[in-house]
C-alpha cells in the first residue's frame, strides 16, 4: 500500500480481546472471535486474553490460568493465525495498567456511573462492587489506545465502552495534541448480541449462573443439542423474525444463531422454516451449531496439548505488544509532564 508520496502507508490496526472469565460462549464466538478471522489479512491485528479485566469479578486462580491458555488455543482453533496477528496475555504487558492510571485522571465519575455493564455487574455481584469494576472501561480504553487501534471489533454490549474510549481519547488529544488514534467500533450486522437461551431478553454470558442459558464452545455436542432443544421460545408456535418484539426474543435468537452458522440471514432462515414446528426448527439449529463447532473443537483438542507452542506464542506476542505499547506510553508520559529517562 503506498500514498501519493510513494511512502508505504501503515496497515490499519485492529485491537480486541476476550476475558478468560469462564469457558467461551457461542456469543463470544459469533459476536467477536469469528469476525476477527476475516480481518487478519486486511489489518494489522492484535488480540489479547484480557485477564486483568477478569479479576473485576472474583476468579479461582487455577481456573483463571487454565481459561487463559484455553482461550489462546481457542483463538487459534477458530482461525486466528499467530503468524499474522499478535496474540498476548494482557497482564504480560504492564503498559495497560500504566496507561489506565493516566486515563483515570481524564475520566469523570459521572461518565463511568452511566455504564450499563457496571450497573448490570454490580447488581449481579452486590457483595463485591469493587473500584476495578467501576473503572473497567478506563482499562479497556487503555487496551485500545496503546496500540493506536483504528478499529475494535466487538459485540453490541461493548459499544458503550468504545464510545467512552473515544471520548477519553478526544479529551486527551484536545489538551495535548494528536496522541491517540480515535478508534471506531466494528460490529457485525447479524449476531452482534446473542441472547441467553433461558431468558432471551438477556445477553448470553459465560458467567451466567445457569449453564443452560449459554452454549460453551467446550460443551459436549450432545449437551449443545440438549440446550438448544430446551431453549425458551413462546407459545405462538410461529417461526417469524420480529427483532423488535420481545415476545419473540427466543425465536429471534435461534434464527440469528442459525443464520450466522449457515451464512444466511434471520429473515431467510424464517422463510426456510415457515410452517414448521419449533421441535424441527430447534433440531436444525442444534445441527448447524454442532457442525460449525466440530472442526474448531478438533483443532482446539490438538493445540491445547502443545503447551510449548502456546508458550512461544504468548511470549513473542508479549514482546511485540510491549514494543508497540511502549511507544504510545512514552509519548503520553512526556505529554503529561513525567520526567522521561
Ligand atoms: N452474547 C453475546 N453476543 C455477541 N457478542 C458477545 N460478546 C460477549 N457476549 C456476547 C462479545 O465477546 C467479546 C468478549 O467479551 P468479554 O468476555 O470480554 O466480556 P463480556 O462482553 O462481558 O462477555 P461475557 O461472556 O458476558 O463475559 P462475562 O460473563 O465474564 O461478563 C466482546 O466483543 C463482547 O462484545
């Protein structure tokens, strides 16, 4: 790629990540990871395992470590190529915590109080409303801004956090000049918010207390089929896609899942199943999900055994991540008036 002065232009940058706060759900896959695969040829991509974000909710240490490595193996099994992308563990690059501190001083309490995720998670974890949960969006802003990311592919639930990240970056730039690239959120048209199978007006979440509510990418295929077959729908017994009708939330969700897994649209899937019963439809959705996950699981089972390979990837990933991030951090420290050694 060259500009008018024949100088090579840098590829646009993408940053994203998932918290290893449990086993990854079909929602994380459809809303985020699946879309990263399509971006890796066109963009300079950095994807992380966001372990620092995970501890805003209590984690069992051994489980967190296990989930972090599983997540890396899953990224690769889903098609993320470590030769093309930087893959690293967030806590391996201390620049995230350092920039987050600076950005905390440019973020207002009122802004953070408006964040839906903070409200939801404080209601869910009323015994542990910690300051990290409150400032989660600031750490997320640091994650993105450190890499001067142009695009951040995320599910719908994270768009509010992208907005606050843009506000913080613009505020900082207005004071100190062009320090940060202002990132755009990148959201898929279909599947940006996969809903709980048991309460379809709620997002599917890996930390849901009811395992029937989510499909884990690690579930046995028979369990996946069972969960889809017992998904909550409605008593209307009509397969129609009505995205604005909460009474139809369960069916809408299954139509969206089927559409993504078969490369169709929810409207088309609804047409394909017109006049059929929910039982037949659910069985077809279960098949589509299982067949979509099957090759990923085969790859995953192979990769997770190779601990040395995974270690090589996250170590070299941390080096590149550190190199990229330290340029931004140094600039920020200089701008705010820290003595640069
Ligand atoms: N249900 C979903 N539908 C579509 N996209 C989703 N994402 C999460 N849930 C859905 C997207 O997955 C990426 C990683 O999310 P995360 O793990 O960092 O945090 P989260 O959004 O809080 O995901 P969970 O599964 O709900 O985790 P817990 O239960 O730990 O809070 C993001 O791009 C997100 O949009």
